[in-house]
């Protein structure tokens, strides 16, 4: 059975109008479906208001104890529950989850090598049966970028990775269409030209674009996650603008990835 | 089938050791079961750190827009998700919910009469079928004191009331044992003597204790909710210390209420 896993980026979450447009389109996608959301700037802003400094290394947040509490509040509470309430008002039976809820995504605290990322989780296991049971109850999981450890710690976890891992787990029983929605129309061949969308990207052309420097740093972890999902059984992966969700779900917008 | 609905008060949530002891006991109660939690002082503290003033009228928080965001972060995020992760680590398959999740508790924004309570919800409907479906999937709902409106607003809602309303909804199909756990050993006949526990309270003796002033203000809304639950089909209601959960679940601690 076909199933959509949709990741929505933080820049859309941060913009109430763009977010409302996106939620309207997401609510209209056929079920079963799963939404994974990033955090946006609210966590950084809230941390700043609380006098906590945000440290980033290579685009990833360093999560000390105080910052873990902030992301738990903002991602798991403020952002997640507002998305759920807005989807419910659009007749979409959303249920907000972190990885801890129903034990759906367990992780281990990232080992310290060169950098101590703090309370950051590397995913260890997805509880596919529990996810299927929720979908079977006609629920639409809305997943925040938090996981948990065997010891009962919450851990900050990259949302792109969560989307990829959930898509792979659900691909065991479904034909999964994974869509990464953000504020650009797709993967761009020129980072300064928003219209220069690459309609189809293979592993081979991805390597070429990386070598030429056309695909820039921020996109690389996202695309690595996306190709990993394809390798692991996801049927289609598309990177698109949040406003283009409907067309992209039909394969008519954004950048569609393929292995060859 | 027997089912426990357990409310845990904010003063226990605020104390990490007391909370851990309680969670260990809750994890060991037989399923199906539901946990409802209050917020504790963390919301007030977080609001203060963010420069938001907390206004209380008759023990109820006035929830303006900024305070709604704080309670959504603290109750729906920080408190709820930490309880869930700690229960998962104790092999209890917890799932954290607000009323918005799965549309389980819908409310209306309280009409303004003498006092404008702000974003506070009066409960309108409980989605019993959705709750039963979650319990049927062997999940243990952990419910934060937030509900949602048809318009997609989150609304602050009293946790004692949520516990009572959920217990009543589940009493349609279960023999429900509702336990209010807090930092006292039960309802006291003398508010200054923590050992003066009233073992059994009827509607009649409740009226007498109220008339004599022995039962003090803070207990009255809790007891009104509790007696309402009994009237509406809940089998047993007990008010007890969080440390006494196991004994109280067996009818051997705390104050047990009965209609006559």
C-alpha cells in the first residue's frame, strides 16, 4: 500500500502563513502518511531568551543539558502540539510523537570523538510494529526530532535522518514516497538561482554536482539521507518546495532522486 | 475489564526523587492504565525566566497568549516527554498525549464572564474510541493538561478535570479505578495534621467537613471532580500519597470516596 513520509523544514515552520498553506496540503494527501518536522529558529530564540547560548558545529546543534530541555520544550511541545492541533482542525487525525512515545525510535547518545555533541542521539532501532498499529488506527503520526535511549534519556536527533529511517522502516510493508519539503523548489544546480532546479538526480550526477561545487554544504547531509533511503527500499524520494507538495507527491515538481 | 486512571500532582513532578519513585510504582501497575499529569512549578519558573508574569485567580492560571506557549512547551513538551522516556526505560509502553493528539479531548475556550481566563478550555468531548484503540495497542497514555478546540487552538485545561473526564469516558467499557496521587496521605480532617487521613468519605461526610471548614479550599475542586466521576460511572475513586500508589490501588491507603 502507498504511504507518504513528509519532512517539513524549520524555515517553513517559522513562517505561520507558509506553514498553514503546507498543513492544508498535507491534510489533503491520502493516508496513510507521516509528518516529520524540524525545529526552526524558535529553539534558538527561546534558548537566547532563557540566557542559553546556542553552539553549532557543521550545522548541527551542540546539545548540553539546558539546551536539551529547550529543544524538548520547543520541538516536542510548542512546535509539535501546534502542528497537531492545526491538523486536527483540518480533519487530519494527527498524533504528535517523539521517538520515546510508543518507543518508536530508540537511539544511543553519540559517542564523543573529536566533538562532544552532548545529548544527541544516533538511531539504533525503529519500532515498526508500533508505527503500523498507529497507522492502522487511522492516526497520522507527527514526529518531532527527538529520540530516547534505553536509560530513559531524551536525545536531540536530526529530523532529516528521522524521516529517512522511518521511511525505510515503513517500506517493509508499504510502497513509500518520501518527500523533503523546504523553502526551495528542489535541489539547485546553482545555489544563487532559485529557478535552477535539477528535476532528476542520480547517484552519479549527485557525485558530479558535488565535485563541481554546485551542490552546497547544507544539502549534502540531506541528500545522503535521501539516497540512503532509496538504497534501503524506499520507492521514491523527492525534494521540493513546501508549496509544491501536491505536485511533488504526483512526481510533477521538485527534484526526484534515483539510484541509477 | 479493570483499568486504572492515575493523576499525579505537580508537587511530585517537581521533585525528581519522588517522581522517579512514583514512576517505578506506576510502571508496575497492571495495564490497561492511563497517567494524567499536572504541570508543577516549572511552567511558572520558565515563564518568569522568559519575563512573563504568572497571574492566578482561585488557584487557576490566567493563560494569555505568551503563557499558553509556555504551558504548551512545559506541560506538552518538557514534563510529558520526560515522563514518557522514563516510563519507557521502565518497560512501560508510554505514549505522551495532549487532548489534541488523536483528537482525544476537545474543548471550547472558556467564555468570559467576571474573569477572562484566557486560553483555557472547558471540555466538550472525549474521543473514547480513539483512546480504546490506543489501549488496545498496549500503549499507556500519558496525558498533559492541554486540550484543543475545533478551530485548532491549544487550550490550558485543569489536570484533575482531565483525569475525571477520561475516567468517566473509559468507564463505558471498563471497571475504572481513579487515583489522585499527590504529596499528602489523603484527604485530611485537619489541614495542619498530615496524619489525620479520612479513610472513607461520602457525599454526606464531605458536606459536613466542608461546612466545618476542615476540608480546605484547594481540595474542594479536586473532590468535586472526584465525586462527579463516581456519579458518572467510575467504580472507585481514591486520593492518596504518590508513594502509596500500590496500596491505594488495592484499596488499602488514602481516602476512598463513595456516594453513600
